[in-house]
C-alpha cells in the first residue's frame, strides 16, 4: 500500500465492513504501529500544545515503556484495512484486576466509521480474556468525541460532568468487564 493510500478518505466513510478489517496484536516497535504514534503526537500537540506545552505529546507517548504493552499484562492492537493501519489502541496493567486503556486512535482519514468503538470492543474482549475485571482510562479535556464515546459505551465518569473539562484536565472513566467465558 502506498503512503498516499492511507491519507485518502475511504470511498464511503459511513461504512464499516468488519470482514475487511484485520486486528493485529503487535509490539510497540513494529512499523505498523508507527502511523498510530505519529498521528497521536500531531493530534496531542494540536489540541493541547497551548495547555500542556509544545512537546508534551512526545512526553506522554513515551511515559510508559513499551514492555508495559506486552502480554500477558498488556497489549497493543492495530486495525488494518487493505494493508494500512487505520485504528488502534493499547492497554497495560493498572492493578491486578484493572486494565488501563491507552492510545485509542483512528486515522484522521477514517474517522466517523465506528472504528474507535470497534477498537474499544476488541480491547475490552482481550482484557476480559486475560482476566481483567475492570477498565480504567483517561482522556483529555479537548477530546469531546472521546468523552462521548466512553459515555455511550458504558463507561462511568469519575468526575463531575457539569464541571468545566479544562479545569479537570484529565477525564477519568471506569467500566466493569463481563467475566470471560470459560473455555
């Protein structure tokens, strides 16, 4: 796939054909993860540069060592379509019963297709399968679409929804996971 193919908008942005998606569990250094990290850095800097300072995105993306996103305690998922990385997310061990979701991302050319919700479901299923009973995650005050995703996906806000998100700064959510089926 050419680099240009990733930046072109999909033919029908509303359609999500799950049979055309491949979900990969990858190590952080895999080149198929690079689009996720690169675009997150740009996104974080453009949304938060004046709030947290330029370069804060790189600090955030490097806050945790890659080893924390390896199994069995963690995972990094990348969703591919036609050979290109278009969405992804990760989790790490927060405590013995709780996975912390991080880096949930959809490529800017593929937004509004339900990919973030798809990634969230994949992460939840994998975390539950690995024995986690809860999810903890945070998002920033300038990501109203992420806040909406979590609220409409059964996550409980750990903050006052009526308070100004800019004052709160880190919007925390939790969700109990269903028990994984016994195999």
